């Protein structure tokens, strides 16, 4: 980073508050009491992020008489569900390319199920009056290098060949800059319907209220400590009590699963983001962005960015940091060197916004798995179901995961449970220090590919053949 660029980036961060922008909201609901007794229920949901909230809501929609309890270790939406970028995608496969590489025969069905899932989220927003700034404006994948323009064209042609290009539009340099103006943009692929923008914390808080209104009993500051079989059902111990349930759905994602054999399938990745102060009318005019799409660039080390309801720009991504040993720690939630890098990249993308300052800077852990998209399973003779590994697309895909868990717990064969994606798991990550070394080499190789026209070296090609990868 040049000294002048570094100085300007540092100055832009001087007032940034080290808290997630979305969670610093006066409308944040107060915490509900912790569980201090023995509860009994039909279904216990462990985890108060999107995965658990959608599962509880869908369970009550399927059977209003079902007795549902949800426990959350801290407060609903405090972790990844409340501090992400607010991109709610239809894709269940971490994008078309990943889906085509892993489930080519199922991809049309997976795309259809993903579209129906996003429609279901939009319908729930309306039905339950979820005040979460939901805008189905789509997302543009932008090319910032010539080889990425070629890759976007090849991707569009493949999607079109499969008859799945409805709602997609290729944009040349002038067309993409007419949407959002950056001198770094060389082209783009706009998915007009497949992604919505929303306020992630408000979505979590709205789902909490909807669950309560339907009769779900929610206990916050109530972590699940262990899981045991109790007669025909299951028991989960908490710090001050326990829950006895006929069935259990685990939505703990990045946090260690109560089913220990599942833990090797995910690792934590720390992702970081900034938000600017609100843009003035003149600053808004200089970038355009009248259609308010989400954007992401096409590099391996990518940025994601969007505009908020009050005209801030959220800018995140690039660094994906894996902590040795896979330990989730609050110490990793802030990384000034990444904030500085993100700020410098921001002004390279939008030089017309020089002088704009950042109001918030934060980070946190998400879970990733080696195939970049969710996996599912059961334990304890089908009395427990789990979904994990959403790898950054959990805002939308967790609702689908909730449906899968409920299908599995019911022992039902559905179009979801028949999917190879649901029936098969990804490869687990190796133990330390092999995981640390392998992820480090992979990140280095991905950075080299970005610097060398997208060309993947022998290491990445070998990882591709084995179905292994690392992403955020």
C-alpha cells in the first residue's frame, strides 16, 4: 500500500466504532429470561440465529399445535445472523459454478428449490410484517480484471445452455458503470431476482417476534451444554436447567455441535466489514447506485458491498482468516490490519468518495465446509437433526435447512431429502496442524491465482479434484 493511500485509509477509520453497524440499533429488543427449570416439549431448537429461528417458525407453520422451545446461548441474532452483509440469496449451492461442479444432475432442481425458498422468505416478510428493509434488487457480479470478463461470459453461456438464465443480464463496461460507477469495473453479470438486500439484525429480531407470537417459548442466555438420549426422547442440559424433548434440531453452525462427530466438517472463518457514514446527495450522485443492488467482485479474495437504507455503503470481505486450532474467540472479532486494507481497497474502487469516513468496523466468525454449502444429517436414531456449513450464504439458505431438518425429524421422504446434496456430506477437514497448513497453502494459492489471470496452480487443481476447498 502506497504511503499516501495508507494515510488516507487510516484517517477514514479514525472515528469507526468497533461494533457491528446493524446491532447498534435503538430498536434492538431486550433479552428474554434464561431457562431455570426443566422444560418439556415436542421439539427443541438449539440456536437463536437464522437456522434455529426459521426451523422453529416453520415447525409451528407445519403444525400449530406442536410444542416448540428454542434456546440461545446469548441473545437472538447476536452472532453471524446479526452482523453479516445482508445479502439474501436464492442459491443453495454457493453460486452456480460450485453447484455445477458438485451436483450437475441436480442443479436445475436445486435452482428451483432455491428460488422457491427465496420466495418463501419474501412471503414471510410480508405475512409477519418483518420490518427488515427487504429489497429484492438482485446482485451484480462485477469483473475488475479482463480474465474475469471472459469468465462471466462463459458462466452466462453455461447457465443459458441449461435454460436457467431467466433474470440474468450481462453488462459491458459502460452498462455496469451506469448502474454503479467505479473505474475498476470492466463488466458484470446482474442477477435481477435471485438476491434480496435486507437488514440482517432486524430480520433476526422480527423472526424472534414471529416465533413468540406463534407460541414458541424462547430462552436466551441459555447455552446447550450436552445432549443425551432420555427414554424415547432427548435431553439437553443448560446452566440452570434442562429440556426434555421428543426431537431436537441443532442450528449452532460455527459453534461446536452437540453431536461431536459433526465438528470435523466445519471450520470457523473470520470475516470483516466496514460501513461508511451516510452519503450526501452529491456523493450518491457520483456513484449512481439508483437500483440498490448488492455487488461482489469476481476474485478469489473477493469484496462484497451494498448500500443501506440510510445510504451508507457496507464494504466487506477479502481477508478470510482461519485461527489455528479452529477456536472461536472474541479476540479475533477485530483486526485493524484488515480494516486498513479494506479501507484502502474501498477508495481504490470509489476514488470519487475520497474524504468519506467509516462509522463502524467489525468482524466475526462464520462456518465453512469443504464444499462451501450446507450439509445435513441425523443422530440418535433420527431423534436429532442438524444443518451446518452454510459458508456465508446462510441468510437465505438457512430457511431451506430448517425445512430439511424438519423433514428428517419426521422421517419423511421429500424432494429435499432425496437430493444428493442432502444425502451426502462433504469431506471433513483434517486435524491440526494439517488443517492449518492446508488452509494456509490454499489461501496463498488463491491469492496467486488472482495475481496471475485466474490461473489455478497444481495445488488448487488437486483440491478441485478431491472436492476440497476453503472459502468465506
